[in-house]
C-alpha cells in the first residue's frame, strides 16, 4: 500500500469537491430541505401534522441527505469514468493495488456524506424552530451511527456505480433509491408499520431503515425506535457486505 499516493488521490477529490461546492450544495441539500419545509413547516403549521412531527422528521431527513450524497459522490463519477471519460484508467496506473483505488473513492464519498448529514442538522433546525427538540444524550453512539451510515452510502455507491450502465441511471433512482427512501422509515418510525406485519418484516432488508432508526434513537430517543445495538450490528453487516460486493465489481470492471 502506497499511502502517499492514496492521500494524494484523496486530496485531489477534496479539491474537486471544493471547486464544485455550489453544485454539491444544491445536489445535497435542496431536496432534503424542501421535504423539511413542506412536511415540517407547512403541514405542521396548517394543522395536518402534530407539532412533535418536526422532531420525528429530522433524523429521517439527515439519513436521506447522507445516503443521497454518498451514493451520488461515488456512483456517478464511477459510471462516467468507466463508461464515458475513461479517466479511471489514469487512477488504475497509480502505484498501489487496484482495490485501494476503490477504497479511496469510498472514503472520499463517506466524508462527503458525513459532512452533508451534519450540516443538515443546523439548517433543518433553523427552518423548523420553534418546536423541534433533539437531545444528543449518547454522543459516542451518535458518532458511531453517523460514521456507519456514511460508509454504507459510499459502499452502496461503489456497488451501484460498478454495476449499472450509464443508460440505466434513471432506473437506479426509480427502482433502487426511491423505494429505499419511502420504505426506509425516514418519514415515520419502524413501529408505525405494526398494522402491516408482513411489510414491517420485509423492510428490515432495507439498510436505510437502520440508518433512520439509529439517528432517531440517538437524536430523539423519546420516539419509538429500533434497538441501537441491533442498528449498529445491522449497519456494520451492510457496510461489510456492500464493500465486499463493490470491491469485487470494481476489480472485475478494472480488469476488463
């Protein structure tokens, strides 16, 4: 492993992200903040949602922002570099093992997802106040959950970016990301599905469920949520599974 090369590639990605700061801001925050404004502000003030819904909504919006950012930051460049610009060929010539090129992309995407999630907290608080109450009673657990969620989004982006053709990008959003969000307990707690017992069990294969419930359990523990231990175990398992699948797909595409 050539650490100097690894960190040089990471610094390059950071420089590109800084140059495209405004574009990244719009891609990352526009949709989540619109959801926050409509559901947390308009619907609550109109009386269609209770005041407490503001606090319930915030962790789900953070999870959506992190997942979208991580997937977009890793998957979209990979799709372009492998199938259009062929820029990936320059990276593969770097003096280090091929898998570490993919790991660098995952780390860069995870850092972007982590920043996106943390920035949403004060932005959403400004939009939703007064009435939004969150209590960071377990900062270590919150840090573990956010790191695991950011890694999950980046590893998912690696897997999708190495598996989907550029002609099927729209399919990725309509068949993968959209169902993941609506059945990811982002706008409601997992316990809200008690009336749909079969669906409640099926959605447990969705890693976004554990991201939303983990953030809900650490930020607004007054609401029902999954066991934090179960959340940590599940997110770790999904991270390992997606990373292994993504690295395998990356090596196959790099060799071919």
